C-alpha cells in the first residue's frame, strides 16, 4: 500500500504520526483484513493498540457485522467464561436466566480480545477450541454451540516469559499469533511526539474554551528526549494537565519539567559506579546487591594482593616497622572496608608515599585461591538456588519467594546453571 492510502487510513481512524514502524503496522493490518486469519497486536501499554482491530474490521468482509471489544483484564476470573461464552439458567448463583456470551453476539463479525494475556488457563482452553473449530459450550450446558467470528487479540504481556512460567498456553499463542502486528512505543517515534502534543493541545483548547498551549523550542527538545513509559496515553494526560492548570500558554522547559514524572532508573548507573552504556540488565534489587557485594570482594582481594606484594619486596627485618609504599601501588584500588587488618595511613599533601601497617604473613591468603573461593558470583548464586530448591522440594514458586526474586529470574537461572 502506498503512502497516500496509508495516510487516508490514519485520517479515518485518528492516527497521528509518520514513523516507519507505525506505517508498517497499519500496512499489515490492511493487508490481512480481507482474510479471516487471527491477528495478535502487541505493544506496550498506551501505544494505541485498540485502533488496529478497528482497521482490520472495517477493511474486512465482516465490516457490516458486529464488532465487540472485550477487556479481558477487567473481567473477574470467576465470571470471564460466562461473559465470553454465555451461561444456562441455574448454572451458578445469580444465573436467573439464559445468557448469550460475546462470542454468540459477535457471530458474523469481529471480536477484539484486549489484554488476552490476562486470561486464566481454563478460559484459554475454551478459547483454543473456538479458534480451532468455531465451537464452544455455555457455562452449565452440555450442548455444543457454533460461532463464526474473526478474533483479533492484543496484549502488552511478554508471551515468551508467560509461556515459560506456565501462565499462557503455547498452542494458544501460536493460534492467536497467525499474523503479528507490533505497535512501536512512543520513545521510538521521536518525530511524532511534537505532532501528537500539538494535536492534543488543540483538542483540549477547544474542549475547555481556551487558547491551545504551545511549546518553546527548548521545551520541544525536552519533550522529545523524555522516554514516555506510559506512551501516548501518558503524553495525552500530561498535555491535558498543562492545558487546564497553566495560565501561561507558552510552555517553557521549566514548566514542562514540573509535569514530567522523575526517572529513578536513570540514576542507577551512577549508584553502581558504571556508565550507562555498561549498565547490566538486573532483574531485581537482590541481584544489584549481589553485584555490588562481589565488586567489593574483588577490591578487597586486590588490596590483599597489594600487601602480599609489599611483604615480598621488603626484608623480614623491616616487617615490624611501617613500610614506605609508593602511591602507584594503590592506583587500581578503591575505598573499601577490608576483611584483614590492613591500615592505610594518609600522608600530607607534600609527601608521596603512603604508610601501610602490614599484617602477619599467615593472615594473607593466596590471591588466586581467594578469587576462586569468594569471587565466583555464579557459583554462589548456583549454590543458593540449589539449596532453595532442595528446601522446597523442587517447588520453584516457593523457592523464588524464598530467594526474594521473581519466578522469571529463577527459571532463567535454573536453565543457565543446568539445575533443571
């Protein structure tokens, strides 16, 4: 589909932006619409996934049939089967009459299952049967019903993790994901951010009968470089707040900054003493603590090795006296609290050596042996995980809770260390 046709679709469905990823998603939706293939729309919360099922429905042969959108995450687990598939009178307390579910009501049309990753496993089995044969059974009935619906699903759940943790059926995932559509997050659509802000500010100015707010050039740069974890929904919400609360209609960076939530994660590299480009993907605070502790262990070992080298270089007759050590011995060390009684005594600014009171030779461990015994983070983690699994007789959920880490992290570590 050419750019003109894609632009007309955007105007029709109120989609703003010219990013390649967004245009590609729209193009796929239009191409798949004439078929009856199931479609899975993925993307972070707030990116606008709900527009794509409407595009698919309106460009399909079912456009004159019903279109029903269901938020699976908003329906209680105890009633989700009844909502989707209907129930018979007396099937449960409160079922005072027969009721058709959404699949019956959407017959001949399209059903959009938003947040499909939140469905309980029992409902996933029922949904799989609908996808495979178009059949379902009402709650409290034994009669098989038929339905002819096109299913479009959406989720912000990582299905790879959900399947690995047993929260989502793999066979259902492949049925739903016949055609995938990925909606890019707002931080990957930097050229669209100002366009969206301008549209929202115009809409809210008209809604509240006041001039539309405008950004200074510096404020535009701040807007573009903010990561927008809540995506378009967050941008719209902040634009509305500013439109209502600010009397000055020209928005400066200082004004805009006061409405943007802080980003604590951006300070994590400084906390760990590493550059942002070197930051690791820690799964939990406990893993961060492990890394910090073992970094300290390494530094302590380097300091002990320093003392070992000092004693090797100086005669034993001088051990009882403070030893003059050139500063370069400590170039690669950091300020840590050592385990051995090593005392570093600072000297005046005009002096170069540093006085070190050495320890007894018996207290200095071999460096290689110490590294092997204490600095293997992987060995420590592996042993902790193995013992936790033994304590809980292999029950991974309980072991993860005991270790204060997520089940996802535990599954990954078990596989990494070969503890399966």
